[in-house]
C-alpha cells in the first residue's frame, strides 16, 4: 500500500501566509496550481517572444510539486525561514528529509520518476528558475489581490516581492508584469468590460 497520493492530496490542508491577516485564505494546493499556470505562461512567453527553448510541460510538472513536502513540514513563513543562515540551512535539511520521506511512500517502480521531480536535476536549472519566478509572481499576485480588496497587511510584502522579482532580471517576468499583472487588481465587472 502506498500513501504518497494521500499525503500529496493534503496540500489543500496547509494554509499559506499564516502570520498575515488574509481576507481570502490560500492553501498550498491552490497555490501550486496557480504557480503551475504562471510557470507555463512564463515558459510560453520565453519561447514565443524571447527565443527560449523551455519545456513547458516539464516546468508545469515541477511547479505542481514544488511545495508538496509542506504536507510534512507545514508552510514556514518566509520571514522565519530566512531569519538567519542557521535557520535557513536547518530548514533546507528538513525539506530534504521530508522529500526523502514523501518519496518513500511510493512503490519502488515509481520512485525514480518522482525523484526526478522532487530532487533538482542539473538539466532542470533553467526550468527551476522559471518555477521560482512563477512562485514569486504568485506571491506578488496575492499581495496585489489583498491590497485591491483593501487589506493593508500585504503592502510591505508587496514591495519586498516586487524588488525580488526585479532582481531576477528575467525577460519573461517583465513581460508578464507589463501585460498581465494589472488584471489581477480588477473586479469581475471591470474584467468583463475589457
């Protein structure tokens, strides 16, 4: 009997932004879907507009599972996770142990397939950059949506994440921000007009 998929399905039970007042709660499962959608968009933008050769299917798969180990570790808030180098390194070790434990719930015949997703492969370096960018963009979108709804709790996080996105210096991210980001601050009626 394998418990892998039952554990992964529990991503819906892990709440994000636990230290912040949220007008709309967000869980890891819905976040992972949004990161997958945005990562696919970034890969498509790179391929269509910037002569990249991304494998958008691979990037989507990496994004789907990028936070899956949080079913074992929980979602540690970013300010805590990066408070100092010791905590950051300890958390990386915990994540690695959680990865190994989660993979151990698979049948042996399937383990290699998922190991290639959960453990970063050299050939996926560029793909993981896109997943990381999508992850940050989704955090930024969360801040935009909360701010648009009148929640000032996310104002500082919005500035911090915006600066980290700019520091990535990825053409795909710039294109997404310029062409798609504004829509996330609009109401349904405003979206329907345009």
